[in-house]
């Protein structure tokens, strides 16, 4: 039985994973490299990342050789323990970067928000699969959404808006599992209203909304039922605008507001909130087409880019490997996502399909936000680049979730 399963593992996905992780470690080593930098010392970030890589490989290997049904049965329990961890970190966690989001273990730290993604994905898959439910029913949607809302609220209390934001990517999996298109359209409208409110302000946004609503009302003046829908639309949109403004003014931290203002052009603080982005663009741009060569990045070696081994690790790739290397990294990451989606569609069990789509969605969110913030497309909100950024929590969590999916894919003919 073990031999049969081993042959059915998707080795293409595993190879992409290994290439990404090893390239990630090389970039981390380069970002902190000095002439006398030791390779295996736990006193260096490269040494600690190597330890996390070893743990990830051991966990990944273990997952491939345990009974997949055991993971299925433990889904609710895993969710429960990850939620307990999110609660405990608020009281006994270590504060890093203004967020009380870490458990400290000497030279190492673990961020429960990363592992909560695993619990959240598993519990949703278990709930929908076991009860044969789809998200076109309001009651099912509310219960399923609550599994996501609970960890998001706990993460926002840390506060860590970046990690909380990633959970919204699960809307992709929700849509695959029956979420009506009107909900997706509503979310897009909310996003447009949020951006509009931040750029032109509440008053101007309300004026624009009134004009649009008036046009719709005029076009539908002879259809009373649809006219009421227009009125409800106006009330909801006005509430969203007010909510966005309240969140921006009262909930977001000053540094988060500065980063948003920088992206939408309301602020140009090149010595403050804009410094990271400016240095990031300089580092990536200096790499040119083929890059300066491994361990030869002057911006990286000069420590001009803050957080270059974590949030801004893509700068090291861009500077040392240039456009070609950056394109190759993005291609590998997107290939992994596409491969996961293709495998998800082959699953005979909804449990494994939901895991696959959730994994693909979370990976895409991390990649889009991280690379986007290093190139000035989205605000700098502190999201790691999967398999590349320094940090054991991210690497362990992504490795675990990926190999859980690989395990279930290998057992796709079984019923769960």
C-alpha cells in the first residue's frame, strides 16, 4: 500500500516546492551575507531558516506516510487548537513590529496566525464535505463564513491587518463551492467604494453615489420592484462608505494609514513611510535584465532595503538575478498555483478539492500582495513571500498545507 501511494504522489509539485524553498534559502543567505557568515549557525537568520527547512521537510515527509483519513477526522480538533493559540498569543505573546502575534522560544518564534490558516481550511472542508452542503444556501454560507470571521477578528486584535487580509482570498474557494455570483459582484463594488472613499473622501463619494443612484432610479422609474432594489443599494453603499471611513480613521494604525496614503498618491514621504518602497524599487531596478550576480547585490549588501530578508526578499531576487530571475520565480510560483488548481479539479472528494482551492487562493494572495508591495502596486502591509521570506511559521504552515493536499491527491480514489 505504501509503495502504491508513493508512486502516485505528484512529484512535479514536490519538485517545484523544493526548488522554491532552496532558492528562498539562498536569497535569505544572500540578504544577510558577510565574508565570515557561517552557514549552519543558529545565531544567523540563514542558519535558523535552515533549521526551519529541515523541520518542514520532516513534517512534509511524515504527512505523506500517515493515514489521510486521520487528518480528516482531526479537522475540527486542529481548528480548535489553532484558535486557542490565537487567543493565547494575545495574552502571552511577544510583540514584534507593533503586533502581539508571536510565541517566543529562545532564538525561534512561531506566529499562530499562519497555522490558523491550516485549521480554517480543514474545518471548512470537513463541514461542507460531511454534510454535503453548498454555499448557495444562506444558512450554510453564514456558518461557513463564521469559521473564517473568528480567526480574522482574533488576528485583527493583535493587531495584524496584513495576515487578516489574506483570509479574504478564500472567497475564491467559496465561489467554487457554490457562492452565487452576486456576492462576488457585491464584494467588487465594496472594493471600488473603499478605494474611491480613500481617494476623494466621504462627501465626494456620497455625491458620486447619489448621481449614480439617481440615474438608475430614472431608468427604472416605471418598475417599482426594481426601484426598491435601487434604494436598498444606495443605503448599503452609503453604509459601506461610512464604514470604510470609520475603519481608516479609527481602526487602522498610523503607519498603516501612511502606507495606504502613499500608494494612492495622497502622501510622498520618501524618508518615512515611502522609504521602504523607494529603496525596494531602486534595488529591483538596479538588477537590470540579468542581475548583478549571486551575493553581488550592492543595495542588499548595503542594508539599504529594510526587512530585506522577510517582507522585501523579492528585492534580493530582482537585484541579483534581474528581470530574468524575477520572471522565473514568478513563473515557478504561478506554476505551483496552476498545478494545484488542475489537481483540485481531478479530486473525487470535495474535502480534498476544497483544500486545494483554498491553498491556491492563499498562495495567490501572498504572492500578489508581497510582490505588489515591493513594486508599489499595493500598500506595504507586511506579507511574506511563500517559501522565500525568512520565517519558520510561514514555511512550516505552507509546507504542511501543501503536503496535506499532496497526500489527499495521492488518495483521491478513496472516500472521505
